C-alpha cells in the first residue's frame, strides 16, 4: 500500500502515455462514441448483468460517512486486510474483457452520463431552473428521511446494497441513479431493493434539463466511485456544480477514481486515445485519468472545501500469472461550507 514510485518508473509511465496518446481518434469517431454512449452501457449490462463487479464493502473503511452510526465490529487493521485481499483476489487481470478489468474497483459499472448536453457550462453555479423538480416543501421520495445519500452511477447496485445492509439508521434514505436503463432495472429487480429506503432512477447527469427527484440542499452525501472519469472532460465542471447544489450545508461529495499513470491507462494501445488522458475501451465506454490538482480545481470551483485529496498507489501481485500491477487511484472528500451562524 502507498507504494513510492522511483523516478525511472514514473518516466517509463510517462513515456507509455506519450506513446499511446500520439495518435488520436478522428473527430467523427469521437462524436459517434458520444452519441451512442447510452447504448454502449446498456449493452454492457445486458451482457454482464450483476455478475461482473463485486460488492464494495471496503467503502465503510474509506468513507465512514456512509454509516456514521456504525459501531466497528472488527479491528480496523483486519478490516483493511480483508479489503485489500478482496481487491487482489476478486479483481485480478484474469477478468479483463474489452478493456474492463474488475481490478478497476467496480469502476465501469458506474461510468455514465455522456449525451444530450451543451459542451460547456453557461452558468456554473446558476440557481435550479424552473423546469427541474423542486419540492423542498412538498412530498418527494425520501422527504421524511433525516440522512440522505445519493450514489451517482449506481450500476447494478454494488455500492447501494452494502449501504442498505450496513447502515441501519431508521432515518436513512438512499437514492441511486445511472445513465443505463438496464443497470437501473437490475437494481430495482434485486431481491434486496427496498422502496421504503431506496429510490433508483435513470438520470443523465450531463443534461442540466433532466430533473432530480429531490430538491437542492437536501442531501448529506453524494458518492462518485469511478464515475467522473467517464464524463467528457469539458462537461465535468457542470456535473460537479449540479451535484454541489444538491448538498445541504455541511454535506459532502465522496470520490474515488483513476489517477494519472494507473495500470489501466498504461495498457491502452495507440488509436484508443480521444484527448489528453482520455481513452475509449474496446466496447465503446470511455475513461479519464486524473491528477489531484485537476480534481481540487473542479470541486473548489463548485464552492466546496477540501477535507481529503490523496493518491493511493498500490502494488498488487497476481502470483498465478506472475504479474505485478501498479494501481493509482485518487480519493477525495469535499464539503459544502456550513451555513453562517446568525
């Protein structure tokens, strides 16, 4: 864990990225991936359903905000040890298909939102439009809850169901959305889906005309687990701004996503690069690789304050294939400033 890279190793990684990004896809092909993004994700879930990614029980160690009243039942070190064993054993390179590795920590079952939106944000922190749902004084799903969580890019529910199982707060309500209709259907049809505690809905986050089922300033937590990296880079600021408006004062966005020079980036071949550090996989889904500064800029421009922004460099060994794998992930917590005291 927290493996230090040598200068030579970083130089080699930089060289690989320069090589695999030296040939960009033609603009017409890039536009095709944008227009057909929803179809690529629906196809992914039709093929894999809920069998490709593992439930993310590690979330409660990294993000205790998801179960604030949870009393630790295990020694923290043993929990971490179990988490890392789970990631190494269940998410090895042996389960790679079309550039999707379950090693990528359930990344791809969240990667969403790419079409029907203007390319640039015209009003970065504009008030919610009249066309969007605004029921702050009315009845909406979860309106009586005291602690509300939204997972963006829920996929087949690998985060939602562990939260519902672990957080027994009677005031909890979990919203979850995905760009893929097929993915949301998988969540709704799961035997553990409880409509009294959870509301799953299809949502295109990049479309600022697409309403949320909850009003602004109603959420305690927004979860982004390997999701922001799937969005067209020039649309990311709009997305973060929209999510920031949903947070209560004191509410948090929790993020874990790909870091620059992660194994997944280095494995791309020439002809798969769309723009700097942004690639398309063999099945048409896309992924971006971040620096800490890029993420800090996105969140602070949205009016949020940094609580955590760290790089997790990890060495994983697949002994069966005699392979070493260097992963680079970024983990962030950004908070909406508390309302000023009168």
